[in-house]
């Protein structure tokens, strides 16, 4: 979901709230399993967080450089079979080791 700013501390939790509400409205309770592989150098992870009450939910706010100096800020929300905080920690560790 595209968001207006990455500066807000609650942008991830607000995006999670909107997505969970949309899932409930449209009766979407089953998720499709997928694997995430990020290979782009032009992405900037601005912040990441897990859901306060449901630790399986976690999200990233990414800022991607667009054409002509435009930048887009997008919040991605994921649901994990495992603890989202652990997934975030592993992701951060792997990203630092790949630098």
C-alpha cells in the first residue's frame, strides 16, 4: 500500500489496521504462501515493525527512487507462520551480511 510519508511512527500499524479491516470486509481469512526475495539495490528500508498484538504480522516501509527524482513510499505487510519479530531480525541480519 502506498503511503504519504515514512516519517510517521505509526505508518506500519495504521497500514496493518487498514489491511486487516479490508480482509474482514471481504471475508479473506486464508493467505497464499509465498517466499520473498529482494534483489534491488535502489530500495531503502525506512522502518520495520511487527503488530503489537499479533506477532505473526510484520511490515516494512520502503522508499524507492523513481524517475526524475520522484520517490515513492510503500508499506508492505506480511503474515508469517512464525513470529514476525524473528523474521524481521533474520532479515536485518542477512541484509547486513550481504553488504
